[in-house]
């Protein structure tokens, strides 16, 4: 942890370190203060409690990402910028077109972005600011899975999982925060894999990446609190998506269901409630550094 004012190559300089200090928010900061009391009817208060306001960047146009985008739009989001790679868009464009048809009042734009590339991420975020005017939310759902025995795992496969799941989320968060230091929210996708070891599949790189996302969430929640930016995460359990389909996974699916108190995998729509809660300006106002596990009770054993 040598500071930039000392040489990390000279151990004698370690005693001369001056550590940088983070600044937390304060009760007087309007970006983190409670909402002022308003004279609302019960129905107005209920409607506003889980309202979503502003524009969002959503990374990953897979099943979970698309479901969450629909929920954000249903609750009032005015614009969605989608970051993904062409190979993913090849199968998701029909669903994105359906979103545009169902929410004609909203601006929905896709951007070709590999989140592992910092320059591409920075350029894309700049374009989003130009196209939308402002960014209120960042939701990171881009991710990859790897199920290989640890002693057979190649360095490039380890690096790919960490680069997409952790570093890519970090690049997006840093770029988005540089453009909106006046309040907002960031939502990372962790996993039950960040809380415990999955069974029966070996996936050391994925598990490590999701544990790192949990710490990324907590660290940024503290450091960026003075900007009025809340940083939270969700930890899905086994979800019924294309990643968990196929005859080759039938045996594993049976194990996952058998070890779950609810006896099944989750539907992607069942993540929407937690996402809306964490992204809402009112209901989620005091939620910061939190991780909500949505897994049917699977990790209680």
C-alpha cells in the first residue's frame, strides 16, 4: 500500500508513507439526506416508493439483464443504455425490439462494448452522456461462467472470468461515477457462489470472482458515499436461464433443485423486486453496501 509519493521498490520508504483518507458523507449532505416529508395521498406514496427515475446503463443483454430492463421501464425509467458484445446481441435483438415497442416513450439504445476493455467502456459512457444527457443508474449483469477442475484451469480461462466479472464491473463503475458525482446508484451482480462453494460443479474462478464483487460493492459503497452514490449487489441463486439449460446439465439441475428448500431453480423475474428496491431513490434510500441473496433459501444449509 505504498502511496504515490514513495517508491514501492525501496522498502526503506515504507516508513515514510502517508495514507490517503476517504471522506464519508455527512448528515448535512443533500445527496444522502432523507427525502423531505411530503403531503401525499396513500396511493401517491405507494406509487412513488418504488419509482425508478432517470436513465440507466445496463451491461449484459442476457435473460437476467433483459428481464431487469423491463422492470426498470415498468417502474418509470426514462432511458436504458445497453452494453454488450455482438455475439450476445445476435440472440437478444428481438427481445430488445419488443422492449422498444412496449415502451415507446423510453429511449433504448444498444452499444457494442466489451467491458474488459477500459477504453471502450470510457468511450461508451461518454457517448451515453451525449445521447441521454445524464446517467442515474448503472447495473452490471455482464458475466461469464467457467466450470473446470482447479488443477486443469488454464491461466487465460482464469483471467477471462475475473476480467469480465470483476474488472469489467469496475471499469464501468469508475467511468459512470466520473460522469455523475451528484447522486445515483450502482448495482453489481454477485452470486451465491461468492458466499459458499457450489456443488457438484467445480468453478474456482467464478466463485472467486463473485466473492470479489461482494468486496467491490462494500468498498465503493463507503468510498463513494460522499458523492451520493449508493452501491449494492444482488446474489442470485441458480436461475432458469440458457446458461443452465441442456441435457448435459440435467444431473446438476436435479442436484441444485434437491438441495434447495423450495425444490426448484429461480425464474429471472424473481430478481426484479430486489433490483427495483435497490435502485429506487425512496425505498432504497438507506440501502448502501448491501447484498440481497435471491436463491430460494439455498445457502442456508
